[in-house]
C-alpha cells in the first residue's frame, strides 16, 4: 500500500501542509479544538482530584469545615467546567460546520490557478472524484484532520494529567509500617516503571500515527 511506503518525514509534511491549508480558510478552528479537547480531557480528573481530597479528609482528621470547603469547591468547579464544555462544544460544532463549506475554497482556488487545458484533463477530473469519494465514504482527506488532531490532543492531555495526579504515588516514600512494600522505595524500580510507561506511550503514539498516516 502507498501509505505503508511513506517515511515519517513525508507523513509529517503531508499533515503539516493540511494543517496550514485549513488554517488559511478557518483560522479559528484549531484554537477552538485545542481549548475544547483540553477542557474535556481535564474535566474527569478535576472530579477525581476533589473527590480524593474529600475522602482523604473523611479518612483522616474528619474536620467538618474542611469537608464542606472541598465539597463547595467541587460543586463550583464542576459547574464551571460543565458550562465551559457546553460553550466550547457549541463553538466547535459551529466552526466545523463552517469548515465543511470553507474547505471547498481550497479546491476552487487550485482550479482557478490552473490552465484550462490542465483543468479539462481526464486525470484532473478523476483525481477530484477520488478526493470526494475518499471524503464521503472513507472519512479520509482534509475533513478528517480536525477530528484526528482533537483525538491526539485529548490523549496527550489525558496522559499528562493522569501522570501529574499519580506522581505522588512514585515520589512519596512507603512508611516503615509497610515493611513488605519497602521495595517500592527503590529508585531503580521507579525508573523501571517510568521506562515501561514511556515505552507504552511510544507504541501507542506510533500506532496512532500509522493509522492516520
């Protein structure tokens, strides 16, 4: 297959060119995608963070004022995130509707820049027909770039957020009361786990890039 013979450099150049072309006709689309995906990726972890603070207080000092403080901030932050997600999702859908029409300008401008003899060639018509078929039936081409970019951004933000929340599991030492688990304090074990995580992230990233190349 043609896509299997492309180098990573060629894949990057193709996607970067698509990114530039889309940004010319829809300059607001990618910033909206970035903000929307960050919000949607971070929102679940905000709930986890505040829930952990509440459970920690209930299992520890059980101070009523502290519990109510964390409950209050949980409700406030959840409400704000819900509203922001609704706003950016609506904005994203508007930008995508606009994009589906504006992307045709790229093909129109290309045709206007060509000689009539080149436009009238059968291979030009065949190429345009193939582009339309790939977009309509296979979801390939320019129309898939914003969606795939959003998936990559969300995955990256989710990984970073989850890593930041679980960092304390690797940095806080195991107390002497848990002698059976003191091996977890060994820095070599931590480096090994981080190496495994890095290898898994690399495999997942390579798989995603291969699928959408």
